[in-house]
């Protein structure tokens, strides 16, 4: 029950975070975003520089949702999504390499006295692609934690990289909200009619449904992996 309560709070927090970030982009973050227009104004150089910043922030365990949102603000929906997805994939490599290189062996030794956790660790390796893909779809599980965490499991490089395809859906969601930030600011000032607000409210409802659905299939799969590991 406590786990479910925490998960529900995580879902509510994710939606609240989107609303707060949209509002902040039109208020306290507006000066910062205006400076960051350097990236889209400088063509391929700006895109490469933004990707470099994305990778650095991923290494420092900064919230990935903010990167994706800002990508949508700066580069629009499709451009923001493509850049955010590329940056997320690149940013996932180095943390995984660090933990795989320096912590995997040490963690394996520590888990010898914990057969259940060790079995789950191995099960994740055996079903790596689906585990990575499903957890990447979640908007509640922090990407930065996954980047480092998967390095201590037995998941292969191939499954880890392929599983990152799961970041497509969350990336689309955040890039869309980022691309709508200016429009929401204009709507608040009264330059958009009621149909725009209907669309925004419907989008929030859809966002909530996506979060709940992705959480459900992620937990169902993790539960299946756990039960199989105990057999």
C-alpha cells in the first residue's frame, strides 16, 4: 500500500511538475530561456552544443524531463523531440559505462549473500531489452538513476542501447509541452480563445492517463520478472 501511495504521489508530482515548469518558463525562467536562444539561432553548431550540454547534465544526474521540455521550447515540437531523444540516448551511455566498468564486479560480490536481489539482477539481464524499454517509458522513474543503475545489473550493452527506444514516448510528451509553453503564456494574457484551454485541459488528462498506463505495464513486467526469478 505504501508503495502504491508513493507511486500515486509520483504521478501527481509529474503532472504538477509539467504545470510548474510551463509557468516557470513564462516567468522566472524566461531570462534564462532568452539567453538559451543562442542554441537554435546558431544552426548545427548550436544543436551540437546543446547536445553536449544535455550529456553533461545527464552525467550530473540532472532531471531529464527539464532537458526535454527546454528542447521543445527552443526547437519546437518535432525538432525538440529529435534533439531531446538523441541527447537522452547519448547521455545514457557514459553513466552506464562508469558503473559497468567500476561497480558491476563489486556489486556482484556484495549480492552473493542476497539471493533474491541477485536473482532479480540476473533476471533483468536475461530480459534486458523489455526491462530497459518499459522503465524508459515511465515518467515517474528518474532517467538518471536508471542510467547508473542498469550498469550494476547483468543487462547487455546491446539490450541497454536497444531498450532506450522506450524514451520516445516521454520525449514526445515533454517536447510537446515545451513547444506549447509560449502559447500557454499568450493564452494567459487573453490572446487565445476558450478552444485553446479545452485542448490544454484535454492534454493534461491525456498526460495523466499515459503516466498511469505506463506505470501499470512497467510494474506488471517487473512483478513478472521477480516471480520468475524466485522459481
